[in-house]
C-alpha cells in the first residue's frame, strides 16, 4: 500500500523490460497527484493505451529502445526503458 511516508523517496533503477513483437507490457503509477499523463519517446516502436493510473504498451515489429514516461499533476515523473528485439 502506498502512503504519505513514500513521498520524496527514490528507488534504484530496475533492469530493462524486454518486449517481443507479440508482447504487451503493463505499467501502473501510484502516489503523487493522480492526474497522470503518459508519453512515449518513439511512437513508431509501439502504441500506448493509457487510462489515468494504468497504461498498456504494445510493441510493433520494429527493433529499438523506447522510453515510457508518466507525469503527474505536480510535475513529478518516472520513466521506464523498453527494449524491443
């Protein structure tokens, strides 16, 4: 459960998530101001389906690295690298 005690904490980076051409990756945001905006660094590598705190990423057949970013209403953000092979 996310509580106010999590505000301001930082966490170490995780290993990249590898997505094949047939995969869909699920992402979720928690905490902060819940007005989340999701974006991709390269829309030719995948399609993003976002609804507030959750997002689905569907890869294309293209190979490369995409960066998924979520921004909350207070301008806090988090990013995830998605490697497609």
